[in-house]
C-alpha cells in the first residue's frame, strides 16, 4: 500500500478514535488525544522516534504559547466571579440587549474582541460573563458558549491584525485596508450564522452551569460598579490592541517598546488579573487566604492545569500531523486546481480539518495559489482581496478536536465533550459555507 493511502487511512482512523474515546467511552480528552496521535502515527507509518519528538514539541510549543494565558485568564475569571464583577457585567449586558438577546450580545462582543485578541485568550477572559449570563437568563450555556466562540471565530479568520489574515494578505500582496474592510463585512453574516445555530444547539443540548452549588445570590451583597467590573477585561484588550497598532506602525521609541512588552497577551492579562484582584479585595477585604495554597486562586489554578493539559495534548496531535507526510500529500493533491475561489477554499478546508490550525490552513492555501493568481483570475487588487477571503472561508472548517481552541471552548465552558463534538464542528461548517457564499457574491460584483 502506498504511503499516501496509509496517511489518509491513518487520518480517518485517528479522527474515529478521537470521537469514539471522547463521545462514546467518555475517556478524558487528554488521554483520548494521546491515543489519537499514536493511532495516526502507527497507521501512517511514522517513525516512532519522530512521532514522540513531534508530540512533545507540539505539546510544549502549545503550552508555551497559551499555558500562561490560560492560567492568568482562569484566575482572573475566578476573581471576577467571586467579587460579583461577572454578575455586574452580565446585568450591564442584559440592560443593553435584553434577556432574550443576551447570546447575541456575547456574539457581538466576540466579534469585536477577537480583532486584537487571540480567540483562546478572549474566550478564557469572557467565559465568566457567559456563565453568569446563562445562570441569570436560564438560556442554555451551550448557546452562550457557542455564540461567544463563533463570534470570536468570525473576525479571527477574516480581520487583520489577527496573524492568519495578516499573513495571507502579505503573501497575496493584498491591500491591507481593503482586507480589513471586506473582512469585517464578511464576518458579520458569519457571526450571525454562528449565533442562530447556537440557539438551535442550546435548545437541543440544554444545561446551566452548576459550579456555584446552586447558591442563592444575595441581592444586598456588595458588588463592584460597571467600570470596576469591566476594567479587568477592557484594559488587557486595549493593551493588546495598542501593541498591534504599534507593530503595524513600526519604528523605534521608548513608548513603542513599552507597548510591545505590556501588550503581550500574558503581560496584558496579568495587568487585568491585578485589577481584578484589587476589585476582589475591595469587595472581600476579610478574605486573607485568597492567594494562599488553599485559597480561591489555588482552586482556579487546579482547573487551569487540567485545561492546559488538554489544550497541550490537542497541540501535540497537531504537531504529529504536521511532522508526518500528510502536508506533502495534500499539497500534491491540490497543486493543480484551477477552479476560481473554490481552489483556495478547498485547500484551506482540507488543511484546517486535518491539521487543526486555522493560520496554517490559510497560509498554506495562500502559498499554493500564489503561482496561480493570474490563472484563477485574482490578479487585480480587488481579486487579491477576494482570494484572501476565500482562503479564510475555507480555513474556517472543520473546527474540531485537533484545534486547541476547541478544547479551550469545551473545558472553560464545562461543556460535555460529546455535546461539543455534535455542535461546534457542524456550526463551523455552516459559518464556512456562509462565508463562501458571501465571498462568491463579492467576486460576482467586483471580478466580473
């Protein structure tokens, strides 16, 4: 049997093992992902030393990138929840959207927040609000989590300065201003598709977060004001946005250097954590053990540790896939495609589904179609923008267990893994196809 066939069979079996272990056998995702990586490596004929090296480097790289962010974000979330700040934020959002449309408020929040902030960081940061809103409105946490995640997912894929679309715009030499404008426009129906699908998913898989042991909220309890409640989230977002703007401007100077440091996600989140800690202290000055080994911070770090391991194992699986022959197999299979916007769309779709990284999927699609820009009809300035959007549309699906954001969404929202598998991948396909239709309409308007 050829190596190409073995890689394809290995990939199919690996996905089946992941679904079987997590959905049917209810095995912890960390061990399910280890079994999945091993299955792919054995069936595809990978050298075991290469597999172990790829697994450990993939896990280490993922944890290095996001482990600290998850830990800081989880502690911040706990402080926001225990100080009453999450409840204040939830009430503020409800005043604006009304109870009926609280999930839409989260989707719109995700739409804007994900432009300067990575999906993973943003979801960890905003999930306490989603949980509080779910409890207050009795709207399913499935709806809240998916609505937030898909709102974040939309602009993460289409709007620079997020690294994926920024890199693709550079590879295709597309005008950045046009990419931001049209990316933001395409993201609106994509976000709404995720929101409406989350409503249906929430009705079918209904649950309300139970992590507070059903404690009855004390209406007379002291709570922080809206500004104090939102600052731990708004300040990190602002710092990361300023860093992004500084990077785009370029140049040197002490202010830009400071922004470059404090706008790093981990540092920005640490600033937010310190603000949340101050707010918690003003509400609960009697709690002298909050930062001790047995305090609420220690409890939240236990939760963060489990999340980090699951996300790291997801990154390890992606590392094994990248180290295998799969990338060259897919590249050879799609190098001859000349079918307009479907070429970058299909390449992005295949690589996102197989590798898990949206950025890799988009960049690979852009790299592969660059020599075919003229043949595919994308040689004009607007054509290059359309090509970038098509790469991103394909890179949206299928969003599943080989993507660390899938596990961040599942674990931080305390969603059952089987429910996550029955909803998130399907909704990502809907978002992707919605994006494809919008990009196709744009191509009809601007390229014909």
